[in-house]
């Protein structure tokens, strides 16, 4: 291979050397110490402000005593419960250490050096990193008016295209794909191309404004893979459980490449219980939708442009340098996300919080913007 370069006698492919490290946010306690603030609130990672499902916590407590055992490598109960919920066979479900791991599995199965993978920009940053780490070629199609441009994505397909990643709703804009768009897109797409619908925020979508990839799979379109997660609506981001629903043959290949115990026993117990915690789920939905309307209205009142969102976060044009706004908000004890790394240097992303957190966020932003 031509893109191998040697350093200190060790061969590291060029595409690995060129990977940009993910810069994780600092722990909240560290920020509080650094900035001399107290009671900071975090509205930066689209987490559930209500916390984890109480039923999940109870199930995890009960599972702790069995930690000397290896987990059930087939995640039998969780898989079966999910299969029942979605009306598919357990053989169509693959579990991952977060849906992030499923993205890695799909790339591992489909992408070799030289293969092309299409994703939008801005969208979830993980797709391009994983593809690059596999030596694949990222083909990036810009969003159009904050939405996936399916026409341009179709036009970017070549004989080398293996996978297309679509986060629906999109992170960071919160926009969705309309049914007519997806219908036409899939109709025109060559049969060999896999379409991954990353539906991390689908639980927040109201009124069926966008179709799930599951509908297409159900109608026999085996190219469509749907990814979901327990990290957002279910409030279990720290537990790391995501799942993919797909054609059983494809699921079989992913089962072959995964590690046998990729879902730990506490994660299996917690996710299973969270699925049946209707009350927590409904509360989450209500607090998110109410908080989202509140924030959108107040942000508009502050002169910001707010992208219409179908998720638990808002993309906001603050008409000035987002990094400065991020820093100034931090000094007020409110952690939000600057969208600079997503190519939106004047935008911030705010996760919907609890009512008092949303109020504090607006008060802080008002101070920052009138400064
Ligand atoms: C948050 C998020 C995920 C979730 O990742 P996990 O690994 O399941 O925590 C996936 N896709 C998108 C677009 C997201 O924003």
C-alpha cells in the first residue's frame, strides 16, 4: 500500500495518522473547579435531563450481584423484547456498545480501503472518523437549508459506494427527511448500496413527519439498516447500548465480527427494564417537547435564529463567534456546545433541559449576548 509511512520503525497507515482526535468535553467537576463556578448545568450532549429510568436503576442494582459471571453473549432477553416491540425476528437485531459501535460494525463489514461512504455535512461526526480509520474514502455532501440533500447524495453515488449514512433526524440541525424524498431516493439507488438510517432521536419525532427505516425493511428493502439507541430518550447514555434492525443475513455477518460480550450484563438489565418504563419515557417526551418550545420562543426573542427541531436539542445561530459564546456561557455555569467543529462557527447547540435549566440557560445567554 502506498499510504503507509514509517515512523520509528513502525508502520502506521497515513489515514490513521491523519485522524483528528475526538476532543471530549471535560468532566463537569473539572470545569467548575477551573472556572470557579458551582452548580453548573450541562446542556451539551443531548442527554436526558430527567436522568435514567428508575426501573432501569432497580434492574441494574439487582444485576450487580452477578458481576462475577460473564454477560449473556446473545443478550437473549433484550433482543427478544426489542424484536417483540418492533415486530421483527430476534435474528434481525444486533446490539452494540452504543449505536456508535454499530456504525463501526457496519463499516468493518462493508468498507475496505478504496471503498466510498457518503455522509452529509454537518451530521454526526462519528461516521467520517470510523470510515477513515478503516481506510475508506469519505464522500461528503453538504446539507441544503439544514436538511439532507438526497438528490445530491444520489448524484454522488459511484460504483465504489458501499454505504450511505443518514442521521434522521439530523444532528446538529434537528431536521428530518420527508417520506416522499426517501421513497424517491431509495427507488433510484443502486441495489448494492447500504443505507443506514441513524434514528438516535426518532423517539422525539411527533406526528409521523418522517418515516422510519423500519418501514422500508418491513416492505422487503434489505438495503435499509435502522440504528436506535438507549442514550437519548431512555436516559442511559452512560450504559452504552444501541441496536440495529436489519436484514437477517446482514445481521448474521455483524454477529460474526462483534466481540462475544460487547453488551455488559448491567447494560442488558438496565436497557431491558427501561424499555418497559412507560412513565419515564412519557415524562421524557413531555419535558422535552415543552422545553423545546420554551427555548425556541425565548431564543427567537433574543434575536437568535433557531432551526426548527424534531429532537431534544436546538441549533441556534447566535450571529457571533460560537466559541466566545461557549466560554462566556461557561462562566455563567451553563455548558452548551459550540458548533465550530461541525462547520457552524456562529452557531451553538443547546440540549433541552429541565424547566429551571432552560430558564437559567436563557438568562445566561441574554447576559452573554447583550454584553
Ligand atoms: C447521540 C447520537 C447517537 C448515539 O450514540 P450512542 O453510541 O448510542 O450513545 C447516534 N447518532 C447520533 C446522530 C447521535 O446524535
